[in-house]
DNA sequence: ACTGATATTTATGAAGACAAATAACCCAAC
DNA sequence: GTTGGGTTATTTGTCTTCATAAATATCAGT
C-alpha cells in the first residue's frame, strides 16, 4: 500500500525517517491510541537521541497524531466517536470546497486522468468483487486527486498534509472498510462528471453529500449498537 | 490589542514565550515576509540556545508562518496575492461550516452573549465613526466567537490555532483595514440572527457570502491596480 | 489502616559540543 | 570576461549533558 503522499517531500533526515516509522506505527495501531509516549523509551527503541526523537514528535504533533502538554509529556490522540464525527464535518467543508476549486482549476489532462482511474477502479472492483481494495486504496486515491486538483496550496496542505493521516488512523482503529463501495463508486462517478462539466457548485454539493453520507452511515451504526451495549470502539462500525 | 487566543494555552516554557515574540514580530512585519531565518542569529537575539529556538520554530511552522527545508533552513512565508486568495477560499469553507455548526450547537447563553457584543460594537462604531476599531478587533472577535460556538475541536484548532495568525499577518502586511465595515456589520447581524433561529443552512450560506464578499473586494482592487502598474504588495488593497 | 508530608526517582526542558551538508568564495583555465 | 573546480566558512542536524519540574514512593502521625 502506498503510504506516502506527494505533498510531503521524501524524508532525508533521520528525524524524518523516524517520524514516518512512528506515524505508521500509530496509524496501524501498533502504538495504541491514547497511550502515553515515553521519550527515553522511544529514543532507545529507534536507536536515536532524545532531541532527534523530539524533532520527530513535533512533526507528529503537526498532523494531529499526538498531543503535548508542557512539562508533562506526549500522548497519542485517542480515537473517540465524537472526534471521528468532527473529522467528517471538517472533511465535508474542506473537501467540498476543494472539489469546487477542482472543477474550476483542473486541467483537461488531469480530468481525463481521473476518468481513466475511475474506469480502472471499476474493473478492479468487478474483478475482485471484494470491496477491500476499492475502499482502502481507490477511495483515498480518488479524494486525493480531487484535492490536488484544486490547485490550492492551503487546502492541499491542510487536508493531505495534516488530516490525511488522522483519517487513515481512524479507518484502521475502527476497522472501517466501508460497505458503501458500490454506492460510493456511483457518487465518485457523478462528481467527476460535474468537474468535467466545470460545474463547481454541483461538484461541491455532490462531494459534500458523498462525505456526509459516510458520516450518517457511521452515526446510524452507532445509534444501533450503542443502546444495546456500551462498548465504544473497535469493530463498532465495521459493516 | 488582544494578541492571544483562548485556544492555545498560555506559555509556560521559554520556547513558548520566544515563539510568541517571534510570532508577533512576523505578524507585525518586523521580520520581513519572505526573509531567511538565521538560527544562530535569532538565538543570540533572544538570548536562548539554538535548541530552544528550534523548538519555537517548530511551533511557527505549525501555524504556517515559516517554511522549512531540510539542510537548508527556514524562511518566513511570503505574502503573495495568490496566497491571500487561497486563504480566503479556505476560510470560506471552514468558517462557513463552523457557522453552520454554531447554529446547531451554540448554547442560548452564548448566542445572547454574541448579540450583546454586536450591540457594543455597533455603538463603538458610531462613536468613533472611524472604522479601524471595528474591523481590527471587532471583526476578528465576531468570527472568533462563531468558530468557538461550533463546539467542534477540529474546526477550532484548524482555524483559531493555525490559520488565525496567518490571517492577521496578511492583514498587517497588506494594510487591510477594510472599507467594508458598515456592510460587514449588517452581514454580521444577519448571521447572528440565523444562528439564533438555529438555521444552520442559512447561517453557513451567509457566512460564506460574507467571506466571499471580502475576497471579491480584494480581487477587484487588484484588477484595478495591477494593470496600471506592476507593484504587487503593500498598500495595494487599502481602501 | 489510612492520610499527609517529605524525599527519591523519573521525565521533560534547555544548553552546549560535534558532525555533516550546504552555501560562499577564490583562483585558475578557457 | 565568464565558467568551472576546489577550498573555506557557515549553517543545519544530531548527540550529550545539565537543570528543573512532575510523579512516585517512603515514612511518620493520627
């Protein structure tokens, strides 16, 4: 799986490399969500000095994967339902606008590229008739291309540079290989159509509905599961 | 002028204090936009070690006031017209959504508080019949309260914690004490009304129009000024 | 046995020293 | 005069060490 994104330039310094390793460990849940981070411990584990580790921690803080309190230390963010819903709200706003801008600013080549990508995904989806690939990779790819298509550095940095990994973390932690694959495919298709038509208003509306639908899907699952038992996390959402 | 915002807890460590000082210096233009940052130089100037300064630089990077390249160094972001417009686009998306959420989530007390604030600003505006105060402080206060009213930690962190200072920087650098004060007041008033009516959809729409109007105002100024001469920055927008 | 204060330990914040990479400079050759 | 290579100098990245604040454990007193 492609773990890196084109926005963050590839790691050259050791702090960068360790950052990516810890990032991966957090996203995949190897370092559990909500746990305290021991600077001396992690530094020893990765065979680096504490100052280098702290440099890495700063990057992690930048993309909201850890939180720091002065004179106390760092914790991995804990994945709460509320946090997940708030993240979706934010995505709806940002990606909606990104989609509108994409409709205005994407080049014809970029649009053609996205259309072929969608076709590839379509075939792959039919072939595997499993849903995992499409949602896991294809969905992210789609959203990614739209965001980059906005040609808005501010939006790209915020979504791809910061929220992206948090989204992936929630996906992993909650085991969300959403069951909405086939519907999502249609929605993606219509969004691209709107972009191709250079209809920014429609493109934004469709993208927002697309994300809002995912959010409501989650809210429904919660409404079903939560009353019967008070378990709050893992496997709650999974189809 | 109130320089701090309620979201970032007050500085306890020296790195925090230096961070705030440099932040202020950048926002006010004392450290010119686009200039390279000398780590040894700044460390000496603030009488701290380089490692402490680097800690401060990391915070500055977090709120997009400086940019770092590996093995090369840090630069203050340069304020371009494109950057300003992109920032407005992003604000429109985020604050629009924040406004919608505020209409859903604000308590009655918070709403009443905002209404009295608006009245105070109204009187102050009439009294001074100058526009500076309202725009400089009142406008930010208004937007601030709306964002906090969303009760969405993600949105609050993104806008108040990160974009806020960048917005202030652009305001200072471009000398924008916008001439839209009276119109802005009416718009603010209608937005609060929509929030009080718990009409999220309308609240978002009005907020987006409010921000978009500012953006278009700037675009018009540019369209007027740019053809006649190629000067790109300072005083370009000022009424 | 339980509470509260003190002492010990541990972890974080800050400073200084070293190594590696980049940028600046100077001189030679075309 | 301009271009290319090599050397010097500066800057950044990393490590080590010290100081300070928080957390824990210990012990006395009730």
